C-alpha cells in the first residue's frame, strides 16, 4: 500500500482522526521481530504520523490484510501491538509511547466479522479490552471490534 492510499483510508474510514493526526507526516516504517515471525501475519504494513498539536508524539497505523477469515487475528494483533509497544518503550528519545491503531483490511468473498480478543477465551474474567478496526472492503463497511 502506498502512503497516499493509507492516508485516504484513514481519512475515509476514520474522519475523526484527521483532526488529530497530521497525515502529511505519514510514512511507512519497517518492523520485524522473532515474535512477529511466529505470529504468521503474512501481510501487514505499519505507518506512523505525528499529531497536529504535538509534533513530537506519534501514532502508528498497523494495516493487516486478509482475504479469508482468520479467527486468531485478534490475538495476533494484540501480540503485534505488544511487541511494537516494547520496541518503542526502549527508545529513550520518546517522551511517550505511540498510540497504536490496528486496522484489518478484509477483502474476502465470504462475509465475516471477527471476534474480539475476549471472545477467544473460554473464561473472560479480568481480560483487558483490546480493540481493532475492521474494514470489509467487499461490502464497504467498517466497525470497531
């Protein structure tokens, strides 16, 4: 995905963020780790952008591409988010951790709505909430899961 397409998706589906994020600063970043390799997320891209009112602070947009349902994607995104947080926590130049916004772009023929992280576990006691944005490109719908 190009920087321009990422900016268009963010402004189209998350218009409230365009008042907070300077999309002109959007740039792709490369990130890999052994943990990420184990998660087997074959297609994802990460873009970062600065906040309008705090140019030294950043937000990360993690785009994951699926063309068929993957019931473990919420768990995989939670682990990816955790791994990114640890990566940025070790950067002494940052005054705060970046906001991480996971976005699943689903382009499968089968209609599908993923579960959230809590729904994956048999006992849902004391589990933290974890949300991601789900965009079904075939049906042109978006929702927070």
